[in-house]
């Protein structure tokens, strides 16, 4: 396990809720730790993907008679993690100290979230999820060979839109970013009222001036809201969370939620979102150093980078060490 108390004690999305049913055993990886997900009587569980007997991956086994069974010698572990059966000694009670190592798990927003430590907060709040006027389309999983902070900073970056997403989220001839303010609080950062010319801000193909709201909710979870500068009635919200698989290996998950634009099908909206994310990935993967420099002296900055500057400072204040670098 990667030793980073801030991220170890946080929640991370590792799978869709629908990925794990009563008949499936699903391997995932988080912070360098191999995990296994399974479900019994509707309850999802997350264990270390290792049989205490001979170190085999439990994810290679299956669920039998209410237990997760190791494929090597058939040792079976009940929902509490206790060893329930040792087939080679059927008439003996299994040793009480033999247990599968369990981790905290919860389900929100159609995703399974896991913490390898003791989270002090709930899963980040996504207010639009509870609003019946919004429809929700999930993009991902997006595998990205980059550190989680690099991925989130890209999501928070406004000035790359006319170049990486030219013709969709911006145009080179109209790439100026007006000055804006960023607020930093213990629970995150917020950048408001950033207005840009956007050729296709929501998949509708209708160009307009878009007003952007950016928030970093957790070190690896961020939020963007698009609206019209003259009205906040029509809103497009993006809730983006990154799974830190390892130091430079990530998986992105992004809910796209709108209370308008219902003439576009879910499939069309997802295709629009996928195109944008797939434009970002090679750029992020090319960045060097691979780890995000949180010492501001290590890279050049412009005033339009105010959100990413605040994000780097916030990570440093929190004490995040995974996916970042400093002298």
C-alpha cells in the first residue's frame, strides 16, 4: 500500500455498482493495493486480494455457499472475513486468527467507493444527483498513465480548452482568459464566473458564451458547472473523481448531469464526453515530471493558471505526497 495518510483515509471510486453482482468476483487496485470486490445478499464487500493460507489471489476464486472461496486449496471465508471451511480438514474448526483483511466500502452515485484507512468525511457530495430535473450519464472508466493530481489539475485548467479541445470547448482566435478569483478553504477550492467563448459546450452544437464554475472537492475529486452568463436555470454539471491505482496510474470516472438538452440521447452525450476526455489523455500522459510539482518554483505560471496554482498549494497544505513532487 502507498503510504499517504491523506489519500489512505479518503474515499475512492473503484467500480460501478453494476460491475459487482452476486455471481461476480471483481479484482481492482487502489494505492498500490490489490483488492477484491464481491457481493452477498446485496451487500458489497472489499477485501485484500490475498488468501492468508498461501497468498493466492482470492479474485481467482468464486462465491460458494455464502463464502468467498480461494481457488488454490478451497479455503472459504464468510462475509465477516473469518475462515469458515478448510476442505483438507473438514472435521476441524478453522483457526480463528485466519481472516481475510477487509476494507471500508460504500456505494454512492452508482459507484462503489473504498477507503483503505479511516475516512473522516463522507463521499464527496454531488448535489445534482438528488435533483430529479437532472439526467445523469457516466463516462469512464478512463485508464490514464499519469498521477492522479496531474489528471485533476487538467480538469481544473481553463486555458487549455481552445487548444486541446479546439472547435468543441474553445477556439485559438478567442483564447484569452479574463482575470478571475479563486477561493481556498479547508474543504476545497472554488473558481467562479469564468466566461469563455465555447463552440459546443454541451454536445448540442450550439456555440455561446459559457460561464464556468470550478471546484476541487477532495484531492482527487473535482466538479465543473457550465451555465449561461445571463441565467443559471440551465446547468451542466460534471462530477469527476480519479482512482489512484498507483503513483502514476489512474482511472477517471465522470458523471455528466444536465437539466436541459434532453433531445440528445445518452449515447450521443457520452460520445461527446468521450471525445473530449480522449483528447486530454495523451496530453496528460506526456507531461514531465510525471508527478505534479507542488513547489511553484518548479514550473512557469500565468495569471490564467490561478485555479491550478491554488490546487497545488492546497495539496501541499493538506500534506498529500502521492502523485506530487517537491524539492
